[in-house]
C-alpha cells in the first residue's frame, strides 16, 4: 500500500481564497475575475490553458522577484551591524536560466547541488564567485567545472572529498575555497525540532564523532585549500525557528574551538535554509524573511558574545520559501467518480491530466496540498474530494483531501497552489508522460521559460 493511502487524509476543507498576502498559499497577484475565473498577474487562467495547454506550471515573476528581494533586504538590514550576510537561492527547489537571472538581479547568489544546476546558473550569467556547489557525491567533472569557473565555495561533504578537491585544485594551480558541511545532530521540520540522533544520514560530517573537526584540520594542512567556513543545514519546511539556535551554537562553538587551537578564525558560517511555506489553509503562518533574519542575527550575536569570538559573515539558502508560493499548477479535469467509503461516507475522485509525474511530493512525503476550481465560479455544494492523476499507480494523488464543488466536471480547470518548489525540479516521465512547461506571467503577458516536453522528445532519447 502506498504511503499516500496509508495515512489518513486531511479534513476536506476548501482552498483558501486568494488574498494577496505573501504568507498565503497563492501567488500574491492571484485574484478571481468578475465571473469567478482565476487571474494570475493579469492573465486569465482560461487563456493560459487555451494557448499553452495543461498541465502547466504558472509562475508569477513579480511575486518571485519580490520574495527574493525581501530576503536580500531583510538580511542586509538584520546583519548590518554585524559582519554582513549573503542569501543564496537554493536552486534545487526550482532552477531555470530565467529564475537564476531573476534572483541574482534581486541581490541573491545561487546555491547548486549538481553539475546541471551549476550549468544553468552559469548560463544565466551568474558570476562564479556568486555560486556555491553542494553535493554528497560530487563528480570529478563537477568539481573541475567549479574550480575552472571560480565558484565561490565548494561545500565539502566527506573526508575523502578533501583529498579530491585538493588534488584537482593543485593540478590547476588554484586555491579552492571550501566550507565543511557539519552534521550537528539537530533536525528541524514542521513545528518541532529534535537535538539528538540525527547523524545517521548521508549528508555532512559529524560534529559529535569528531569527523567535522578532522576535516577542518586536514583542510588547514592543505595549501591548495582555503577554509572559508562551516555549513549547517538542519531540515526543510521549518516553521519554528528555535532549532536554528541549537544548531548555530554548535557550529559557532566548533569555529571558536578551532580558533583557540590553531589561531585561525573562519570568516563565514552558513546556517542553511528550509524555511517553510503554507500549502493549505490548515498550515501555520510561515515566518517572514524579516522574522528569519532577525532570529538568526540574534542567535549569532548572542552566541559569539558568549564564546568571545568575532561574528562571522553569515549566509543562508532559502529556496522553497522564494519559489514555492510563486507558482501554481493548472490542470484540466477528466474523469470524475464518486466512491463509497468504508465508514458509509462518499468521496469524489477528480482525475486530472497530470499527477505524480509533475508533483511527486504527495506520494513521496505524504505532503498535503489544496486545489480550487479555477475556470469558473460555482454555487454548488462543496463535497469531500480527492484530486488524482492519470498514472497507473494507486498512490498517484495530487491532493488527498479537499472540498470541491459538487458540479466539477470534465473540462473544468483546477489550480493547485504552492507548487513552485520541487514540482518541476522533481518531475519525471513516469508512464512516458511528457513534463509540463513552466510559464512566466507578468503584467498581463505570458512567456515560456521551460517548454513542454513532447512525445518526439521522449522518442528521440530511445536509441532502440
């Protein structure tokens, strides 16, 4: 049985109506027109569907730019009396040439985790010095590209990687800027954090086992490596910022101990990202960039004062909280059927022309989303519904529980908000379904950022 079926569905509440707020589930420009159809940045979703088809990711450019700009300004203000701060857009959430260019225009740097993401950032014109490279299993080619393009930091994830980066840097006559990813034992997500038993994972070097300190010492002994600082990432979809204080104190403590032992005080500390967003009306209000920046600045200020060390330059890596709420996925309804439940109730299954190939998170993580009738108004009674995809898989669920009008029918448009993060970046061709396009909307106009895949694209890969 799939995970999506194993857990009880959330209550079937209707989607919140668009309200223009940055902490809601919809892009800030979304509203309903006089006849009830959704309008995004001045464009009616019916016009989008008619011209570009469905399913489609619809991305509000001004909304995304505004969120990136808010992070840049919030961290600049909060850390103005400290050592400053850099905000790296986490490309894993969603990256295209245009998006990389937009966030850099708004004052952000770009964090990449693969050679593909690195290539997109470089094609967008982001300077190498404003790019970071992550990854627990970087290839030689990825490291070489980073070195040759002057990437600002390579986040070392293992002791073996210290040797590889040092060797490749020496061969090219450069000094590689590196950070050490530290596993602090703190894991955060949702509304809670736990400060123990989270070192059994593939990422980072353990603080408690001494592996992180060993990596630091080995890097300091290598003339071809420049130890920029320490990196800590504690989780995703974080609403409660308290976990950052525990992790930051641990990392800053290691930094202070290294300085006491070696005389070298690392200039930077990266406190990761993972700040949460609202996916449904039941979610808590997510922290604003100003709240995040103020909280982290306070942590760094207090911890460094207690440790007696100068404050480092701080960096963070929001991705989901920038692009996630900036987009929605537009679907067309196909089959609609009522299903009798074991408890005597009924649920309406609304099938759409996409599914787990364009949003794997509900099947993979039991992630909850909501959906709304997008192409018209309805006065019909709202009934418990489940939005499902077209794939040959029982776990192909887009929205596990939502109240939709009882008159939803084939041909209607549905919109699922908050899909800008991880929808397209984790999309697949399961059942050989082509991936949807990414469409940017701004000031009443639509342009294609990433075109729709076609069957010809899929067949072109098959060399049989």
